[in-house]
């Protein structure tokens, strides 16, 4: 192993003194996770860490009446205490307060009496209820009328809530009339109807990890982003009247038969980690504005026909069962393509011939031994190429000749332990070859 390090160091020295050649990096460089790029889900919300007070883990049973008197405080952290009630005027002396984090306390919704004109974000995740209430019964009328008043609240997080139900969402209706984002992730909420009927201004809804195995989405009002990940659906229905959605996430939902949706404004769709073995050619035809599509971690054996998606920019087919990449089923609008972890052995010379706008290509963790001469001829815009963990015997077998804008090139984990400086002559001098 020491000989390998010495060899690479000699290569770097020789290249550094050679005009027009790229550099080889021994540093570990974070590999881009294209799945995260395709949809930035923002699965949790946090208060800002400037102009704040932090009283987390302070063994508080109640919020001190004169906790803060300041016109500058924007955030208050009260996480992991034993607070069971939030009184009406407890934050009145912080008129510019924007965020309160009460994660892991003992607050039930009927004890939420907070009133504040400027609060924008309230986090009530994972409350540890000190009493048992049967939320499925009809004897919960005491929750219907809220004493809270948060007219400018935009984000409410109730992740992991154990005392939430469709019935008692009425409790919050008048308290947060301008709510735009709601997190109900991991809650015990079970519902079949339209959550926007409670909060008509909602734009983003998180229902991932809930117990709802029956969801019928017939009209979601103004909702633009809907996250339903990690739910094992017994039934899922999306009516054609749902026309406002721009992001839909159905990752890890045990879906095996794709349903044809009519979502004309949809831009981002996540169907990863399901059980799809085949994608019908017309599945996405009523999603003409789709830009980001994640089909990773399914059971696909071939690249689906997507040519008609003229706006598609990012596509992930990670970890499927594709072994040959020989067709041209993708639109020429693509900027990012990931085929990582498929077991691909064969890449056709014309496989990427229409992808002249492609900027990032991930072919790592496959079984590729060589690439055909001219495979990269159309990839003039490519800046990121990942060929890690394949079966290449040397750099020459990668046949890179036509990548003038390549900046990041990853080659770790192939069947060679040295790089000849001459093999890098076809790479642009701004390119960095990452060997670790």
C-alpha cells in the first residue's frame, strides 16, 4: 500500500510540472448524492441560531412568566423539558419572536394557549403525553375550541404526535388561519379526507411515516408539496382534480403497480424504494412539466421510455436491475443522470448521443470493464463523472476523449492501483481526478 501512495505522489509531482494536464487528488472528496438533489424534502424544521435563547434540557415544568424581555430575540429553544402547558402571554415581552421549539415536552394540544402576533414557526415534535386519551372516541369535544391565537404562524410541526386525529384538527383551525406548512410525520393520524379543508392556505404537507394506509386525495386545495413516504398503502387514490401539486413523494410505500396520474403542474416526483418492475411507456404523459424524477431502488430491468418528458432535468435510476444501457429512451433536456448500483456491464456507443445538455453522470458501483470509443462524443457539457467501483483495468479503458468541461472525475475502486500521467492527456487541465 505504501508503494501505491508513493506512486500517486510521483504522478502528482510530474503532472504539476506539466502544462495542460489535470491534477490527481489523494484527498477524500464528498460524493454528490443525486437522490437528495432531485428532491430537497426538508423533512424537519429548525429555529434559527442567531438572536436566540436556549433553555433545552433545563428540567422546566413550566415556562417562566418573565422568560425574556427583548425586542431582538427571534428564537427560543425549550426542547427536552417537562412542560405541560403553554400560557397565553408567556412570550408577550418578545414582540419580534419568530420561532419556538418545544420538542419533547408533555404538551397536549388542549393545553396550547399561546398567543403571539408575529410567531412564524412552532415546533411541538414528539410530545410525551402524561395521560392516556382515547383519541378515536367521540368524547373529545374539549379540543374543538382553541384558546391559542397565532395569526401569522406559517409552519407547525407535530412530528410524532400521539394525540392528533382528524377529528381534533378542528381544534387548530381558528388558531392558525394562515398556516402554510404542516408536519404530521410519524404521528398516529388516520384520515381519508382533505386536510386543506382545515387549513385552506396550506402549501406543503408532510404525512410520511403515519399510520394512514388508506388515502384518497380528491381535492387538496392549494397544496403544492405532498410527502407520503414510508407508508404501506392498502389503498391510494389521486383524483384528476388535484391540479396544484408540484411535488409528490411516494418513496418506500410498497407500491408495485404504478398508477397513471394527471398532474399537469408536477415538477418533482419520488417513486423510489418501491417494487416497480416495469414502467408503462405512457405513465408520465400527463405530467408534461416534470423536471425531477427518482425511480431508484426499484426492480426495473430496463430504462423506461421517457422521451416525451421534454422538461426532465434530473433522473435517478439508482439500484435497479439494469444490466445493459443500449437505448435512447431519455429526453435531451437531462442535466443529471444517475445509474449507480445497477450491475451494468454494457454501455452502447450511442447510449448518451442525445444528452448534449448532461452535466453530471453517475455510473458508479456497476460491472463495467470498458467503454466504447466515442461514447462521450455528445457530452460536451459534462462536468461531473463518477466511475467508482467498476471493473476498469486502467484509465485508458474508460475511453474519455470528448469532455472539455469535465471538472470532477472519480475512479476509486477499480482494478488498477496506479495512474500513468499519459493516460490523463485527454482530460482538460481544470479536471481533478479523485482516487479516494
